[in-house]
C-alpha cells in the first residue's frame, strides 16, 4: 500500500487534471468562446476539440506532467511551462501536417490557436493551485523517509538538514528501525556506500513495485533542497556536467545573447535612477561616486567590477573585511542603495563586456577566495562558469558574511553549474526581481 500522503496527493492531482484539463476547457470552448452563438458550433468543432484533448493528454502523460514523483515547487512550475510550450509546438506541427496531407474534413484548423490558449491557461493555473494545495496539506503532515545506509551516514544526513534549516516536518525511519512491509514511506534515500541487491531485499522490491520515490542521497538533496552540499561533491563526476559537454555551445550562445539584450535594456531604463543615486552619494560626503574592486572571474582570471560606493572612503583602511550587520562603515545613502541593489547597477557594464553574466555564482575577492579555498573542499569549482550579477545561491540563501555561509552558498552554486539552462536563468531573474522589490537579502544573516 502507498503512504497516505502519497495516495492523497495522487487523488488530488487526478481530480484537478480532470477538472482543469478536460471539463473546464470544454465549458470554456463551448460557452465562452462561442458565446450566444452556441447553436452555431458544428460537429467538426466538437471533433476538433476531442482530437486536440486526446493528443494533449497523451503528450502530457508521456512528458510526465501528471506524475506525483515530480518535485513540487515554484521552480518545477517554470519547468512545467517549458513542457507546455514544447507540447504546444508538437501539437501545432501535427495539425499543420494533417492539413497539408488533406485530412482536414474531420477538424477545423482555425480553432487550434484557441484550443492552445485555453488548454495552456488552465494547465498553468492547475499547477499553481496544486502547488498551493500541496504546501497547505504538507504543513500538517510529516514526510516519512526510509534511509538505507550506515548509521554514520544517517547522522551526516541529519546534521546537514539541520544546518540548512530544512522543513521541520521530516520524520526518519532508518534501516535498523521496525519497518512493516505493508507500509510505504513517502521517500527512500539510499546512501552511496550501500550495497543494493533487489533480488534479496524484499523490502526494496516492495518499495519499487509500490511506486515509492527512491533517490540517491545526492539526488535527494538536489531535488528537495535544490543544492548539493560539499560533503557529496565528487570531482570525477563533476566532469560529466553540462559545462564540459560538447553540446553546450547553443545554450551558452543563448545565455550570452540574453546578457547583452537584457543588460542594455536595464542600463538604459535605469539611467535616471543611476544618475540620481550618483548625485546623492556625492552630496552625502563629497567623496568619489564609484568604487572598483578586484574579483575572480571565469577560470580565476582577475576582473575589475565597478559599484556605486556605499561605504565610507576609509572603510578598508585596515584591509578587506566581510560586511556585517549594522556595519558602521556603510553610509546612510549606502544602506538605501544596498537594500534596493542599485549599487550593483554599474556591473552591467562587465556583463555587456563579457567578463560577467547576468546569472552565475557571485564573483568573490581574491583575498577571500584564497582563504576559502583552504577551508572549503572543492571551492574552486565555482570558477568553472562565468560569474553573475545574481545567482542560484543569491535567491536561495541570505546575504553571506562568513566561511560557513560561503560553504552553504557553494552548494547552491554547484547545483546551478550542474543543472544550468535557459529556464533556470529565467527563474533566477524572476526571483531576483522579487527580492529586489521586497528589499530582502541585502543584510548578512
């Protein structure tokens, strides 16, 4: 039997799918599209809807959109939108092909754009609604996790979860505890060092046949926490990531094109705000408006970034220091600029020049990097991709100002480097905009 939580979620998803991807699209198509001209709907229109609905559901099923195995989060909703665009493109090609070969007496190709708009709208709405129901339902429930591995590995697993302040709804069942074969946990996490023999482990056979979510420990962290803790980074496997792939060129070209286009738009639209900020900085203490810093870029090459000055002129008279809460070196105007991220605007020039990207790990100062490379294993791996104005670590973790913060932010940077794509960059841009508008994440935690 399945866990009660998993079973309930499957029932909810099935009901929502029937309502939002069959019933409501049909009602909308029949009554709202045609309005008072309902009697004018022909048999061909109904046939068109039926053919479209069957193909839509088939493609969605094949793409796995109806599976509860998927991670439920805002980032997954963005990926669902990607799948919807792909499915819509395939459906358009199919109907164009049918029209070209002359099979157009059973459907009306003119209604296809309407159907695409209707089905996409309700599918996206359904995903957001299901996400809301999922969050509400799970807040009242525990996720049962069966951890298969040695006790020392389980202790490390729990320790990392505590460090990342993971959802306090986790309830563990380790291999040594009593485990009834007729009960299925929500998730199964298998450690790297565990030997798996499905033919001998009846419990594992039962879990697989019952559809339990089974993850390696690394995959679990990537799906649940959207990061990869440094304890589980393996350099030999890092070579298999997308940045070393021979097929990466088109994505990097798309990324570079986006950097130039969006960068120029931001630079032009923010010019009045930028000029006002420069004037306020000068009025505040009559000091220089800009502040340059050496940072490490791609492959640890030295780059110079320009920022609007937010600290006193003598802020680093005793050498480089991390910012801290209630930092007295920050001027009154500087606090406003940091909170709104306006002080970062001049870095758009580095983005357009190609030294940085809009999205990527934040470039760090060489003085700090030297220390962090000594203290944090594999810290240098973040230099294998171009640094960014914002990044996965910045939208998922508070402003860091310590070695421990740098270690946790590295786990998010590594996740981004392993999984980066146009869609993740788009999600980071949305999250960055929300952070800027809310004025959060500008202070050390």
